[in-house]
């Protein structure tokens, strides 16, 4: 399902990770795919309140938790730069869908990174 939100479609997800060779592109691609699936779910389910959005973002956060092992296997990890970039993109997605008042820590609640 193509993303219809132009704000998200025009946003370079995880740009700082792609710009740093420490983060392998093939693993960053999987993280980008997680964020795009989150967008697809938001567009399909159309949450009307923050609590419903947080359910979707926590599921995506769990996927990032699993992705940590792939970063480690590739000689990398979800460290400070990655954590900040991922959190910022979760907020950018929430904001693009009308949830600018979302709490970033709630968006990524349950993170292991």
C-alpha cells in the first residue's frame, strides 16, 4: 500500500543512519520498512486518539527491538545517534498524521535500545 501522506512520503526516514557508514544500509533499510509499515497501519486504521496511535507505535518499536540483533550481527548497534534518529522519525510520523502533541517517549515505549 503506497503512503498517501505527502509529508511522510517526502521525508527521508533515518537519514542520519544512511549518512553514517557505521550503520549498514541493508539493516537501516529494514528499519525504514518498519516505519513505512507503521505509516501504512496509521493510514489503514486511522487512529483518532493518542492511545490508539501509541498501540501502533509500540508494535513498531517491538520490531526495532528485534532489529537490534541484526545491527549487532553486522558489527553495529542502535546507539545514541541511531536512538535519536529513530525517535525523531517516530515523532515526525506522528506529527505528519496530526499527532504533533504525541510524547516521544510514549511513541517508543517498550524500547530496548
